[in-house]
C-alpha cells in the first residue's frame, strides 16, 4: 500500500496534486477580491473541484449556477475584509505551531461568519470556508466531515483541549485543528519534514482507505 506522503504514484494522489497545481496557478494570478471574473473563476474551481457542497447551502435562484453566482456577488461585496483576512494568513509560514494555528482558527472564524450570512438558515459554511482559505493560504488545513471523522479517530485522548478555542472561532473547525495538529506533529517526528498539504493529503488517503 502506497503512502501518499512518500509517493505520488497512486491515481488518487496524482489527481489531488493536479487540482492543487491548477489552484496554485489561479491563486498567483488572481489573489484578491476586486473583480467579478477573478472571483468567479476561483469560486467555481474551489466550490466544485474541492467538493465544498456550498451550492446546496445557498438558496437557489432556479438558474444554472445561480447559487454560486450569489456567493460571487457576496464575496465581491465583502472583498476588502476578505483580502485582509487572506493577507494575515499569507504571512504565516511552515512549520505550523500552536500560535500560528490559533491565528488560522481565528481567521477561519471571521471568514466563516462572512460567507455564512447568505447560507440557508445561516448555516455555518465551515468546510467551504476552510477550503476557500486554503486555496489562498495553504497553511490553512482543509476540513470536511469526512476528514474530520478520520482525524477524530486518530486523536490522542488525553489533554485534547490543552489550548483554548479563540474567541468567535467555529467550534467544529477548532476541534478538527486540535486533532490535525496532533497528527501533523507526529508525522513531523516520524518522517522527513511534512507540510500541511502533505499531512492533509495523508489524512484524506486514510479516510478513503477506512471507508473503502
């Protein structure tokens, strides 16, 4: 069985890598939220390529792509605040540590509150927020219920909440990051230096093996 941290020989690893590569090119060319076309391109790639499910969480206009278009306009409206969040996150570099993780969790909470304003019944768009921010700042761990469950399975059960949840952070994302941090730290002790993307790739691979 191939470990995706050490090899890219699996079809799954290559597909994920190619998606990340395309996202990286788009991120470098269009880092901000000032032009509708740029926001649209990023949202379509992230929303669908990374399986965020955001379209199901926004009331449809009954036109094709209508839900994503509503999010495009919302991101444009709050572009200045979003660009400030992204700038703060882009200042954080590997390796991840607890203080850096606190900033990530807090900024995710801010962005999550912005994008959730147009969600059905103000549903918290936790997964979408993490994947959208990861697109702009790879230091942000991507979250969804699938990898969240896998991280929870792997957690160390003693002193799990040894660093507190930042004010106004999303609780689900906080707990995921606590578990992710445990795995990330353990991987860095066991093998060659591992970054956030490699750790989350490994976690997704494990989740896929578990469900398969």
